[in-house]
C-alpha cells in the first residue's frame, strides 16, 4: 500500500512538473515576441508599448541625460532648460518644446516646458495611441494639441501634498485639432456617444500605460475639461492612477 501511494504521488509530481514546464515554455515564447513586457529591456520611444513602459518612463526622472538621448533618437525638437526654482518647486529636468518636425504634433501654446519624462511619455502617446485612434475613427491625423499648462508651484487642490505641476512633471491636455480643422475638446465632447467621445476615451485609456497618473472627467469636476498626465515616481512597483 505504501509503495502504491508512493507511485501515485510520483506520477502526480511528474504531471505537475510537465504542466509547469509547458507553461514556462509558453511564457518564454511569448516574451521572446514581446521583449517590451520585460522590466530589464532597454526603453526606446519607438518600441511598442509594454507592461513596464510606463514605469520605465517615470524612472527617467533620475536620468535627465538618458531621457534627452531618447528624445533625440525620436526626433523630438526641444530645448533643455537650466535648473530653476527653490524648495518644492525646483525644476531641474524640464525641456521646452519647439516647432515640431514633419509629421509631429504641435502644442498650443507652443512654449510649454514639462519635465523630460512627461515629454517622453507624450511622444509615445502621440505616435502609438493618439494618431492610430485618429486614423481609425476619423481617417486623418491630429495636427495640434491644446494644453492648459504644465508648471504651477502649488499643492494639490484641497490638500497639503505638492502637485506634480509644482516641478513641471505634469501636463493638462484640453483639446485636439485634426488635419481638416475639426476640434475635439474634453469640455465639449467627452460625454458624446459618437466618434469624438469614443476617440477621447480610447486615448485616455491608452495613456494609462504611459503615465504614472491619469485623471480625466470621470475622476471629478475639477478635471471636466482636461486630462491630467504626470510622471510621479512611486518606486519600481509603485501604484499607478488611471481614473
């Protein structure tokens, strides 16, 4: 009886081991096809968005030189700014967006100067989320994005915690202009059931893979007319906000 029990236990162990081996092989095959889903692969702004892309972008806050190299490789036209500010409002990695290159989206007002990680996130978002959604839904590209600013030395409304806007590590996005001049705004179209509302929700959802915090009109009345994006650093596996 003891021998029979041992044989049965051994068979069960071999079955479990075989299943585990098959699962490992499946996982390895998947990851070979999607290296962007691995936490240690090199970040590039033209690589497909992966599970860890957003966290890698946020960590660029510790690597200003590396962040600028990524912007250069992606063809982003910008001017690095010298450190300015004091205490909680020091801006030491901000870049001013200049006239965009051919095929790139312009920002209005053009002189916005967010942190480098925010600009890196915006670059991926424009190329891999915004433009694909615009082409699919409207058959044309977005040519301009209207924002409500990046830097504001202040705390989060109603509290003592400092806002990511205090260092320019955030940006508020309000509207989009298509190639034919059509304007799609959060204040005017977020609640629409038609293509404009669908476009805004698709690009909101896509932004959650790229920014540490994403706040939309679904969050509260204070965000009824814009998306708030920031690259707050909350540790390697820190929590992320998508509302």
